[in-house]
C-alpha cells in the first residue's frame, strides 16, 4: 500500500506500508496478548523510565521525525523542529511523572 496524496502532490509517495491479511492480524494480536503479562508486571518506575527514554529518543532523532512529518504533511520544517517535537517530548515527560504514582492499582506493580 502506498502512502500518497500528500501536499507534495496527489501521486507523490512518501513510503510504502504493508497490508496485513487476517491471519497476520491474528498473529499480531496473539503476540501482543503474549507480551502483555510481562508489560503488566513492570513497575511504575520502569514505566516512567520507558516514557522518559521515549522522549529522549524523540529529541535525539528530531531531524528524522521532522523529515518524515514534513514529507507526509507539508508542514514547515522549522515549526516541526522548534515547536511540535519539543512540545511532544514535553508531553511525554509530563505523563512520565504520573506513571510513577499509584492510581487505583491501575498503574502497575508497586516499586516496593
């Protein structure tokens, strides 16, 4: 499947993505279900660290994300690099804080 119809033109292709068959989707769902117990067993501190690592990676790879975003949407590169990516990283870091706090037992196992 092509990603087309971007601001660079109706036939411009920004990339290719695979189209999954039902059996492939079923395998992906089973894999996610199999991985869930391990994720559910992570501590709140580990989840917080995962979010902080994600934010750091976004900043480190900002040029790559900006390239993709500008190709796909036609946005102005400076806006993506100076406003959108930093704001996105800030939002991830913001939610990393509460990820460490208990909330009705839904946040994951205790760090104790």
